[in-house]
């Protein structure tokens, strides 16, 4: 749905619609990811199951030592 913006940016310009906000990588989503990752060793599929982007889990792995350890354990289990 396009809405005309008549205030601030000139008549005739349209507002851009946006998707909803980002999904946070909550502890529940982390558990879902790790569970699927342990079963499949597929980061993309496990991230999709958790409802986050693969870059989200890679960023968490790089910045969180506890998650990195859980990732390694899940990966070992998957192999």
C-alpha cells in the first residue's frame, strides 16, 4: 500500500513500506539453532529453523565464547 506524504518531503512523494523489525537471537532461538545444527551440521538450515539469518549466528559465534563452545559441541555431535 502506497501512502502519499504531504508533510516534510513534498507533495507527491511516497513513503516506503518496511518489513517488521529484526528477530532477536534470543536464548530460545539459540537453542533451536543449536539443536538443528547438531542434527544437520547445516548452518543455513539451522538458522532458518531458528528464524534468523546465517550471518546472525556467525556474528554471535565470533563474539560470544559460550555460544562458540556450544557451537563446537553441536558440530561434534553432528559429525
